C-alpha cells in the first residue's frame, strides 16, 4: 500500500475514534479541570497527542480508556505548565458581579460543589462511574490501581459525599432557625 493510502486510512481511523469518544473526552476533562475553557484546551492537546501516537493503539476495544488516559495526563500537564490567573472580586464590573451571583439550580450546584470538595482520589472514580458509566474494572485500568482500591474509594466517596451534604443541610437548618428567633 502506498503512503497516501496508508495516511488516508490512518486519518479515517482517527476521525472514527474522535467521533465516537470526543464527548466523553470533553466531559471527563471538564470534570477534572472544573473549567470549560481549560477542558477544551486539554482535549485539543490530548487529540494532538493521540494523533501522534495513534499507531501505538493496537486494540480498538481499548480506545476509550487509551484516550481518557491521555486526557487525564494532559490535564495534569496543563496545570503543571500554567499559573492560574486570579481576579480581585473587588475590581469586577457590575455585569461580571451578576455572573458570580447567578444560580439557576441550587440543588445541582450544591451537589456539584460537594463533589468538587472531595479529594481527587475519591472524586475521580465517583465521576467516572456515576457520570461516565465506567465499570470498576475500567476505572481500575484507567487510574492504574487495583479494582479493590476502586471499590474502596467509591464506597468512601459516597459516604464522604453523604456526610458533607448532611453537614451542609444541618448548617442551613441552623442558620434558618437562628434567623426566625425573635
């Protein structure tokens, strides 16, 4: 086979992988980075890295784990390379302040915040299982840990999340009770 046909076949293979797994890559990157713009950058870098090493992917059945591992590593590289800009909230314009105060769904925001407060060791397997639908076996492969460790982390993550939500609810109830006192 000549090189133009080989290159075309390689491009078709890559395009097929991207069309199937791009949404999963982005969703995973967004959960890891907690920022849509960073997630887009991470996915773009991951796609470049995947293109360069596409020939290393021998088993198409492992493509999803392979791509998500690349996303995970690119996310770590992104945070190693960049210093995050900080914004002084006192210097915000009125329109920017309105964006900070926007809360369309408080219950979802509270749950998301509680998940974000979990340590990475607990948050990552929980997100992979609950939001991305991975099995514990797949999570173990992706995170390069044993399946038993995944099960332990998932169990602890759920308990920590439950405790955190109950604690937050108790604080809110206490604050409401104090506000109603004469």
